[in-house]
C-alpha cells in the first residue's frame, strides 16, 4: 500500500508455469525420461492428474520439488505440447515442446 493514501496494491496469486523440458525430443516408441522445469510446482504437487504429450498421457509422473517434475514419454509422433493437467488448478501448457523422432 502507499502510506497515507488508503490505496492498496492488489495481491497477485502465484501460478505454476512450465519453463522448459529436457530432452526436447525422443523416440516415437516412447519411454524417454523427461524432466519438466518450471516455477511454483509445489502449488499443484497434490493436484496433478496427468502429464500429456499432446493428447497422450505420460507415465511415471513424479513431483521432485517446486521447480522439477519427472515423467516418461508415451509413444507418439510429430511435435506436441506438454500439458500438466490438474484437478483444481487448470492446465499448464508448453506449446510445441516435444518432438518425436
């Protein structure tokens, strides 16, 4: 707030975001371990329902810490978005993030 003015700055809620993934590509057969790096994952750690590679869920989803989630890629083709799907906090998407080779 600004002293004496009665004005208060609104509070902005922190939202989890995907910043990057490694590796950015993997075999069409799937099975590639992928590390998702981002911010504030602690806010959704108990709320993640699945991680999608395009429309296909990955396996072995593991919350590591506030900036890291691990997942194994499913079989697929082309270039796909990575989506963290949550029950109560909406989706977090990194468009065109993963390429099947």
